[in-house]
């Protein structure tokens, strides 16, 4: 099954995310977020598997205070940055929906695998 293109943005968007930070992105009807972690970019749909709600209360605040985990602000669930798997909270064992980040010249493509 081919990947579904969610949308594109200029590569400068990723360049604007400092190491250890995150950013929410709205692409058409898709809300997602990107994390710059250990030199790589990880992206997920902005939807907690517990209640289907967005993860953050404040814009671009998707990480816990130590910047080690993705944090759902509603019920405190914690997710691994590299896999999106929930390791603590009401949705333990479930995962965030990953989004593939693919460079294409001066554009970044966001794809659902």
C-alpha cells in the first residue's frame, strides 16, 4: 500500500526547530508535530491514542520538562520519542501514529506510512 501524502513545507521549517525542541504543524486537515532529537527529526500525528485529543496545551510544547519523552498534557501519558510508544499513562502499550519525514529538494514531504 503506498504512503499517503499529508502535505509539504519548506525545508526551512525543520531548520527552525532547535535540537531538543518540538513544533506543531498544520497541513490542510492534518495536525502533526515534529521533534528534533539527537540530530534526527521525528514526526507524529498530534493525537493521543487514549482519547484522540491533541497532546499539547501550549503551542509547540510536546515534550516533558527533561525533554526525554513526548508528553500528553491531558492525562500525563509519556511516549518514547523514537518510536511513539506509550510507556506510562492510560494508553500504555499503544503508540502515536508516526509520520515519515522525507526531504525532496527544498521541500519536506510528510507521509503516512
